[in-house]
C-alpha cells in the first residue's frame, strides 16, 4: 500500500492585510519552514500572495490561492487567472469551497472548468466537496459528495488525477466548532477513495490526498489524522495563528 505524505493547507479566507500576512508567514517559516515530513500549503488572500510567496522563498512551504477564474485573461472584473497565480509561483489553488458555492453561486460545472484549467497550468487543485447539515440529516451525504466529486473531476485524465487534492468539508462543521466524528469523516473519505478507484484506477486512488476540513484544531487533529483515508487537513480558523497551525503540522508529522 502506498504511503501518502500528509498535507496541511491553511485557508486564510478574507483575513490579514499584507503586513499581517507577512508576520504570520514569517512565524511559520521559522517554525516549520524546514520540515519535510508534511507538505504545508498557505493560501492567503490575493492581496498577500506576492508578499507571502517572497517570504517563503527557500523554505519548504508552498503557496496556494483560495480561488481562480477558469479563463486565462479578459473582461472578468475582480477575478484572477491561473497564469497570474503561476507567475507568482503558486502551486495550489482551493476550488469549489462551500463558501464560494453558497455565497457566490458557484456550480459544479463552473468548478469543473476551474479544475481543468488549474491542471492545464500546473496548479494542483484542492477540490472541496461536502454536504450541508440538512443533506446529512436526510441521509444524502454520500450522494452529494459523489455528485460534486464526479462533476468536479469530469474530463480529468488518469495521468493528471493524482495531482488533484480532495478536501472533504462537511459544511455544517466549517467555522462552527462542530467537528465530524472520526467515524463520520473516515466513512466519507473511504467512499471518496472508492469513487476515485472507479473514476480512475486503484493506483491513482491510492495516490490522491484526501484532506478533512471543518473545525480541525490541535485538540481533535491527532485522532482524525490517524484514520486510514485522512491524509491531512484544510484548516480555516486554526490557520490564522502560527501556534495552532504549527501544532497541526506537528500532529500530521506524528500521525502514522
Ligand atoms: C475551511 O473553511 O476550509 C475550514 C475548514 O474552516 P474552519 O477550519 O474554520 O472550520
């Protein structure tokens, strides 16, 4: 069985001026900038991408964006493209976050266009999927995750599939302090891996990292990260302070 390197990604959302971002990332570089056991990605707002990118130069930290438009350029006021992110040395991009889906009307089809564009531009998509509380209560969790995953990955070739990172983020656990139980999370992660086997192949499915996201904190991370199919975390609130984020990286390094 392939052992997958854990990945911890910080989604800073709409927080931090560039000066604040620089302070945070400088702390991260000093604390975990040299460790090689875990892949660590920081995803600042667009306004801080260049500053953060320069601050992590020469360290092991990687740079991600929180969103991107599928077109390369043009009349899309307020948007940012894959080539623009690549020019700043971003390597990852979060796509289909539930906040983008719920607040900005992003559909599976639109998210899929972005996934394909990201891959074409050598950006690794962190594709977010997850059910709302209502959907979970109706027993629709796996169906929702399947629909979002299949639509989001439509047209992705087998060769590129292992560059995709999946983030399972139950919407009811994001920013609420309610974390999925390890059993709930592992069940969905295993289901996602079985879908990846069907969509691609078993070896590809074994390579893809599947992150958990939703109120992951140093206190609950070790148990979640010990699950067979949980390969890391997409972290919101706990990524905004160096101490908690560093503890999460340490927990991922310790997880077997
Ligand atoms: C997120 O927004 O991706 C997230 C997981 O947020 P939080 O950790 O704050 O729940």
